[in-house]
């Protein structure tokens, strides 16, 4: 160190340069520390399931739609945080169950091909008398897109196969089961209101930052001003909407409130024919909905709804058996939550 000092003493302005060097080193160290800290915050392990992990980024991606939906409901801050925390834990536990199931599916060599998913989609379309476009529009109102929906179907088919393989008891749906379900759900199968809806949607794309989202919101706000001045919703939708139904003036079709995602149903229910909603945030972007008409729908007969109800009851029983079986797996599994 003494030799370094002598060498440095022969340089011009050594104290200034030393101070500058120290400042630069400290700044670099602070940046590195910040980056390391940011990396820990951005991603870490939140759960271990046997020999596999669940990462924070995976949890955040799964939880994001639920968080947006909760925040859109307008609860008081304390209640909102309580709901967010509880739902986040629910989502994490669901991901743990999925990991356990995936491990069993891998061990059993169970697979689901695209043809099986296509067949399931066609069955759903037939039950509901949907065209391809009507199904896509119904999914949009439920907060889903076709890619996500097909993934949900894939998981359900895998679950069905897994239950059939691991759970020996058969599932039987009787006509009396169907009738009892229909009688217990008059809001779905009895006399009900149906809403003929249009929408305007603007998307922000993947990985959009807050500035990009605000720019999209500002464009939607400009649309709202035009609507307030009495301009035609269908005309504005045709010009401004980025949804696939823009060419049809944003026409979505006819739906009951039970057909809609909870946050959308809450926005639609107080509207009268000719009224439009406020701007709402969905997984697909910002949307505005317009009620063109409210119709009185006749009750569905048992024959009309039998296939739909049978499918629902079958999936309910599969999911119940699956949940019970997963609980037994949990008891024997190595699970550690690092939350």
C-alpha cells in the first residue's frame, strides 16, 4: 500500500482521481446490489412439489387475471387486499395440485391429442348451437380466448382420463339427477332476461407497460366522448374496435347474465336498452359494452338442456373425485410453500 501511495503521489490531482474512482466503484456496487435485489423480487421459488418447483413469475402470470377482476369490483382497500391475498393462496394451491396431477399423468403416460380437443370443442358447440364465431364471442364475454379455452379443455380431458385410471368407481348420471339440477337452477333454465350486446375493444398487446396501457385507455376515453354525444355505437365499433366482430358493428349476440364473467355481468346488469357501460379492463384489453335490447326468454325444456346438464354433472363428479384423490397425494408428497 505504501508503494502504491508513492506512485500515486507523483500523479497529478491524485485525491480528485481517487475520489472519482471510489465514487464509480461504489455506484457500480450499488447498481449490482439493486439488480440482485430486483432479481430476487422479480423471481424466486414460491413452492416445492416433490422434486419440482413453482416460481413466482408463474404464480404471478396465473394470478394476474384474478387480481384484475378483484380490483375491478370496487371493494374498500382493506377488503380488496384480503380478497387478493386469499385468492393468491387459492391459485398457488391449485398450481400445487396441478403439479401433483402432472407428475401422475407423466408417470402413467397419459396424453391428449389435438383431435380429442377438437372433438370436445365441437361437442360444446353442438350443445350450445354455436358457430365458431359465436363460441369465440361467448368466450370473450367469459374472459377467455380460444387458446386458453383449449388448454382448459385439455386439462379437463387429462383429468377425466386420470380419474378413470386411478379411481375405480364409475360415474352414473340419471334422468332424475338432470331434472333435479334443472329445478335447482331457475336462473339458467327458467324464465330469464337475455341481453343483446355489442362491444368495442382495444388491446394493448403482450408485455405492455403502464404507459402503453394508459395510451390505450385514452383512446377508449375519446370513444366514450363520441358516444356521449349520441354517435352510433355500431358505427364507432366498426371504425374503432379491434375485436374480431368490429365489421359487424361490435355485435356479440344474445346472452344471459349467467353466461358472462362476473365483472362483466356486474357492469351489464344495471343497463337499459340503448345504454353503454363505462370502460372496463379485461384480459383482452379495455372494453365498452352496449345493450341493444333486453329480451324475455322462455324456460328451457328438459330435452333442450339434458346434454348440457349431463356434461356439467359428469364434470362436477370427475372434479370431486379428482380433488379427493389429490388430497391423498398431498399427504404422501413433499410440499413446501415459501410464500
